[in-house]
C-alpha cells in the first residue's frame, strides 16, 4: 500500500509539472509551491480577465483522501480567490448571483466565504487513465475556470461593489 501511495505521489508531481509547462506555453506565470494543507500546489496567474482585466491566481492541488481509504481515483481541486473584502451590504446580492451563475456552468461553482468570492471545481479522475488523459482533463478544467471568469467576472465586480444588481445584469443581457 505504501509503495502504491509513493507511485501515486510521483504521478501527481508529473501531472503538476506537465500542467505548469502547458500553462507557461500559454504565457501564464506559474509556480509549484509546497503547502501544509495540500502538499504541492500549482499556482497559475490568469491575467486580463473580463472587461475589467483583473488578474487572479488559480490553484491546482490534489486532495488527500486519507491513509486508510482504498479509492480508485484521484481528486484534483481547482480554485481561485477572485475578490476579497466585498462590502457586507452587497454579500447577499453576490450570493444570489453565484446561485444564478452556477446553474449555467459546465463544471465548478462560484461561492462566497466570509467577504470573499471564490471559484472551485473538484475533478475525480480514475487512476488507471493514461497520464496524458489525466493531464488533459485537468488542463480542460483549468481552461473552463479561466473561461468562466472571463464571462462572469465583470458582473461579479459590479454587483460586489453595489453598482449593479443581479436583476440589472440579467435585464441588460450581460448574464
């Protein structure tokens, strides 16, 4: 069992390295960092998102499923903190917007934790898939994260600042 876990950890590192190279070829700044919560994490800077052209760091990590679990899949988690310090009076409208937008996403979801807006996607990948397929699945999910931000980040920015409401954004055809 320990040898299988070592093999799995090696596989995860290969995947993160390949994803880093892939995103660097797309002109994204990337780095792999060691974290206490997730171990090795790929951080990818996504720039010029939406009309407001914001930049965020997306992260790709593998969830630890525990030493005693015999699970036939990897769980990759992709996420990004988008906005922090949303004024308290705008939080409810941002949450309503998350619920509306989440019903239209292929994968992942937007959510609010405290006064921050985030995007998160968990992806379960069969361990017996060839490594190139595993890499492509996560690369596609990361691209979907970026596309979702490109489409919705402006609406979240306006609503989070109290400049628009969800109803305003729907009526104007923006979301």
